[in-house]
C-alpha cells in the first residue's frame, strides 16, 4: 500500500473543499472496499477524506413512497430496517448474504 494523507471532515462543505484542493483524493466511510483495493494497488489515493461525521446515516420515507438511503447507513442497519425487509426484501437478503456480520456492521451503502 502506498503512503497517503488522512483528514476527517465535519460538514459537506469541508468534504467538497478538501476534494477540490487535493488531487486524487477519495472519500472513505466504512472503508471495507476501498482499503482492499488499496492493498491490491488497484486504487492509490493520495488523500483520504473521512466523511463519517456527516449526517448521512438516515433511512427516510420519500413523498413518492420510496426510501432515501443515506450514504453512511451501515449495511446491517439497512438489511434490518422494517421497511426494507417488507418492501425491498431482495435488497435485505442480498445484504445479509453478501458479507459477514462484522463487515456489514462496518460497511456503508456509499
């Protein structure tokens, strides 16, 4: 894995500003996929922007009857959500089948 810098941001504006001033930056939330890709040298970001402090961890009903799933919703929480289990059962089952509990607890939808 190549060297990189790391920054934790607290607002979407900070995240956008950091990405704008830093070439080859990547956003990181759960990090389960990105870190694997970095280890294999498929991805080599020079800067990681941690967005875990952003308020993007909600599952909300839309006025059209669907769901808006925030980028920081953990896969475990999404799979267990009553509305997802009832109305999007295939999604819930895919999340449960796609990774171990440990990975689902860390991984985000982003």
